[in-house]
């Protein structure tokens, strides 16, 4: 653990545990959440917001088999320390597999909202069905989080968030809502920005209704950063201090296990989460370990450096972990939950080619290693989930080129944003030319929303759910397109 957290922990251990001083403010105003479920447990989260000067605070918690808490399954006490922002991460074990639970926290006279969570099916089982949703990119200033209001009605078993949970920038005029400070740099800045985002009632409610699996992208720290290289003009030491602040605040506000407590400016976020034998999630981190974008940023022709074998988007340790896990997996569906698009998409019409340098196409050697592995080792039904770019895509991934005879090795579903980019548009733009240049791309959408996935042993169905607008409240939701994958058959089919 980093020196700051270590010293805070030592000071907290020596300090007395106190009751919450009387206060009129609700200390649970950031809500509750759960995450990283297993067959016999789950992480329960909250973060207290006591008034100034509070030290160590004792919090009690309960997990019950019923919403009325008549049948308590587990209960206990924990201590919320100022060193970790009075966040609470309870790792509950000893629960029954494949069932729903309800949970709550108490401190003094205050009781948290009731949350609902669930455990995963046992490892040897093959569940008949599994529904999850995934989302990314929720810019507070650029729109309301109405998509979460509709997501709550889907009753998912699990929510996967693929990054850009917050945005780091300063407030800007004439937008829907307003950020609460200049560009965030300090630990206090990041904490306050998460608190602002959690003030959204639809986000809080969705956290309380189902367990989440989370990973970050760039805006939880700094736009398009790569490893220890910032977008802004900062020294490496300054940026690593900022990274330590951002990573600690991320841990404090997410339902993550102790294994993810930051160590200096590093934080282990890649991990596996299983839904019985039906689906295995490989949760990836494509920001912390990547080398600098080899060819710079933006859309451009791949330079020779993109083919450099040492250029990496995952880091070699994580890459070996991923391929080793895929080789060993016995799950029916193997899911890569990650940030930036894997498909190589030519964004230039006509002669010549241009690709995004911040995506896997900017790290071509790494992209070929991944797709080549999928083609050679053939793990069962590989599916890639992607966020980042505020638009929906549906892509077949190929190990070779784009030709009709190049073999499909996996499929990729790209989620649009919750609100980033504003309302979006139905204007065709350059979609027709993009499709003509990239026949492996099957769908594209510029509206906001989320993605719903219904998974059975025999079929995977993806529904792209979109809202008409985010600049005002109350937008209806619709299914823009649907695609299916059949067990043992590579390539998407229009539903």
C-alpha cells in the first residue's frame, strides 16, 4: 500500500473508534453499491460523508434473504477511516450461490438506503439464462443519466461499467449541468467529483439494484493518458502524484475488493469474475500499463512504431495473464470487458487508410497477438465488450485483414455513452463510407444509451438500447438494433 495510505492506516489504528457526532446531514447521501460477486460472496460498499473533523467511525451492516430483513444471512461491524475517505468495503462470504440478497448499513441513528445484490451460480453449474447490461462514458455536464432509469427496469443480474465514470475537466458554460471545481488534481478534488456524480438519482438507484463489475478508462484520471505519460504538461513526478490521487479516489468510490487497494500510483484492477460455467469475464485495464501511443494521437495512418513488438496496450504481465486465463477457461462464453475498440476500422474514405491511435489499432502488434491467439487457441465463444467512443458499433474481429475470406476469431459489441457528447444524432454522417471501407463492421449508432445482453448456453443476444435525448429529463428508450451469436459459431447475425 502506498505511503500515504499506510500512514493513514497506522494513524487510524492508533485512533479511537467513535460514534458519529450528531449531525443533520445524511451520512449515506452517496448511496450504496455492491460488486465483484462470487458464488458465495460479494463486496458491499458505501462511503460516509460525515461533517468536518470526524475520525474513525464504526459502521454496522446486514445482508438478508428478504427485503424486510426478517431473515438475516450475515451481519457485522467495520470501521470507516478518514484515510480512505470514510469508504466502506465489506467482503461478505458464506452466502448461498445463485440467489438475491438485500443489504444495508447503519451508523448511530442513521440508516442507509437498502441495496439489492446477488451471488453468482456455482462453478460447476451451467445456468439456463443470464442478463447483464453494460455502459460507459457518463459526462455529468453534457446530459442527464436517464439511461440508468431505463436500465433499472431491465432487472439485470449484473452491470458492467467500462470506464469514464467521471470526467476530470473544469466547468464549462451553457451545458446541462455543471462541474464543481477547476480540473481535478488533488485527492480532495477527485473525491468531490465522485460525490457530484453520485448525486445523480438514477446512477445511485442502479448501483443499489444489482452488483457491478467496474474498470476505468482515461477520464478517471486524465484524457488519453498512457501509463505514466499525461496529456497535460506535467513532470512525471507530478503526474504520478496525480495518478495516486485519482486511483485512491476510484477505489474509495467503487465496490472493489481489498486486492485492489492502491500501492503508490499503481492499482491492480484486472481480474476474473464468473457467472457459473456460463460466462467468464476477463476485466481488463488498458490504461495503466500501456506504452505511449506509438504514432501520436488522433486518426492517422499507422506508422512503423505501431508494429513494434514492444509497444503494448495491456502490459506484458496482463497480456500473459489474459491469454493464460483464456487458455484455461472452461466457460461457455469468454468475455473481455475492456475500454477501447479492438476492431481495426479504417476511418478514411477512398485510397489510403487512417486508424485511431488511442485504440488497439495504434498498437497493431499487440492487437495481432490477441486476435492471433484467439484464432489459434480458439477459446469457447470469445466476446469483446468495449466503451470509450460515445457511439455503438458491432464488429466481427479478424486475425488477418478485412477480406471476406479472413477468418472471424471473435465479435465485439461497443457501447455508446450514457451522456457524453450530448444528445447525439441520427444523421448518417460518414457511416455509409465507413461501412464500405470496413465490411467487418455490422452496425453503428450515434445516440446515447446502454447495451443489454441476454445469454443462454446456446445463444447470446445483444440489444442496443438508446434514449432520444439527454439534454433534458424523461427521454423514452428504444432498441436500435439487435444481434445474436450462436454457441460454436463465430460471427454476429442480425436478430
